[in-house]
C-alpha cells in the first residue's frame, strides 16, 4: 500500500504540472492564431485536472473547507518563508536576475495569499462578498477592483483580471 500511496503522490504532481503546462501551451497557440490547437490543449488540461483530482481524493487530500484553508496556509507559508527565499539566493548567486526577480514577485504574492486564506479561516461564515482580481504579471490577489498599481510588481490596474 505504501508504494501505491507514493505513486498517487507522483501521479498527482505529474497531472497537475501537465494541466498548467497545457494551459500555457494553449495560450501560446491562441497568440499564434491556432485556435483549434489551443482548444485541444485546453481539453487535455481539463482531462489532466480530472486525473489530478481523482489522485488527490484517493490520497484523502481533500478535507473540510476549514481543513483545506489550513492546508493552503501551510503551503503558502512554506513557500514564502522557506522555498522562495532559498531560490532567490540561488538565482542571486548564479546571477540569474530574471529568475531572481520573478522568485521575489512570487514570494511576496504567496505571503499575500497566506494572509487571504488566514482571513478566510477567521471569517469563514461571515467573509464579505468581494470580487478577487489577480495581477497577470506577478500573481498578487486584490480584493475588489484594483485602482492603483500592483503593490508587488507595480503593474498597472488594467493587467489585473477578475476571477469568477
């Protein structure tokens, strides 16, 4: 059984990565005017999501909403406290300024994500209804329509998109 559990974790990671990769490929195909290829990539991405969700369910990785929020806080906190700082240092040491800059953006965004999840845990039953907007440059999440530059990457408000 231990081998199957490990295989489920590996399969979940692989399917999750395939989903994100195929969505990036779809975006590129759209930019190149290849809408049918983009549609195929999006269909495959949806299929990979089905696989990933099944693996996660079998791993018993989906709990109550409160448990899921706490898991999300833990993951985001690990990323901004441990994962990204180490990656920033590696990029700095290797002189990869582009990677360093984006790791710094992601690190700050992850800290904001953890704060939003923490707020959701604390106010779960009375969380105000707001639209969330995501900065297309760095991934910062803003509550309500942004009217000022992104606090992380200084992108203009027009680069944010509303999440349904």
